[in-house]
C-alpha cells in the first residue's frame, strides 16, 4: 500500500476495533480467502462458485439500495483486508472510485463490467419520451439482470477464485463454476420461453430504469418512471408523458421495486386504470421474502409479474 494510504487504513482499523469492543474475547481466525461483494447477484455468484473454500461478505445490508450505499469505516476495513473484491464497475459504486486508490496491492479487484459488455443508459431498448429522458451517455449498471452476461462474470470469477484457493481445492471449485454457468444458461432458457411466446405486448413499465439488460436479452422495450438512479422524483409533465405512452401501448401494469416508494407508481396506476406488480432488480436482499441471496430464485420469482405485465398466456 502507498504511504498515503497507511494513515487512512490505521484510522479505519482503530475505529473498527473500538466499535467492536476491545475487551471482547479474541475471535478464531479463518484462513480461507476473503471475498467482498456489493450486490446480491455477485454474492450468490461468489458463494455458489467458492463454496466452503472462501468467505463471502456483501457489505450492502439487506433492504438497502446500492445506488445510495455509503460504506462505514468497518466496511472499508473489510475491503482493505479482502483477498478479492468483486464490484459492478459502472455507475453504481461511486464511493469505490476513492476507496480503490487506498487498497493494498494484495487485494485483487474484479470488475463485472470488464467481463460483460455494458449497455449505454437510455439506449435502444429504452423508449424515449422527449427531453425529460436521460441523454445517451453513461453506462447502465444493471448488467446482472442478463443471465448470459452474469455467466461471463462467473467464468472470470471462477478463474480469479481458483488462483486464491489451495491447489487441492481448485478442481472442485472449477466444477462449481461450470455448474453455475450451466444454471445461468438454463435460467436464460426458462425466461426466454416464458417471455418469448404469444404475449400481448413487448413493453414493460417500471419504476426505476433498471431493466434494460433484461429487455436487451429478451427483445423487450422499457418505459420507466425514474431514471438509472432511483432517488429523483419525476415532474408532472414526465408523469403525463408516461401515462400517454402506457395508454398508447395498452400497458395496464406497473412493475414496482421493493426498495422504492410505490406512491408515485400507485397514483400513475390509477390514472391509467391499471395495477402494480412486484419486480425485484436483484440489487440487495429483500428482507420481506424468504428468497435470501439466491439469484436464481429471485429471477424466477420475477417471471409471473413480467408475464402479467406483458399479457403472456
């Protein structure tokens, strides 16, 4: 680590020790490689591939939005002490830009965006509603919603983890990585079959603009109430544009996310004489379900809502 990073790390370590209580009994050390992640999908990926050979920590708490996450000193210490950090790498972990500068050279950083080609925000699958839409420019961060892109991330993660575990554990780890790859291909086929049939429409209306990768993979279009970041409220003019677009396309279902207020979506649903259905963007664990950090289960649980929204038989 650079000399500039040492004082920061020392302060963070000291703060974490005080928070934990310096008089507590010593904890047994775990010599397994430590993997730190920032999203539910990557937690599932690292756990499924690493198995008992690694220790996986998701520093974003259940029910929290990664878009708004602000790491604590303890979280930063976990990063500095990790063997591998798996981050998205585009437009969602702004805090990591500074944190990575202070990481010691012993910490390997894997960026999911380097494994899967990102899409541009407000790209081909986002329906433009005029000047209020975001201009095409920054990358859309939600690449994990495409199982094929996530499989590519998993392949690179398998290689990275294999380099960290003891030689005698590598063969079984690689086998788990291959199994995960197959599971994601199966998920892709399941979603493709469910959404590729004789559906009444090919456009979905969502609260947060998070479904472009899903739309790209399964030939859908997306209208969203909010932008790439869910922390801004739409103007009355924007809501009127959305209502008109929904009416023109026969949309009667708004897909709402668990960590975003549903008030605006409910009001819009009344305006278009429609309803709302839940749709999880698989960003963090939803504490109100029993699906936990199982990416496959969460994605599969999204299918009924998508089928209703698209009018699939």
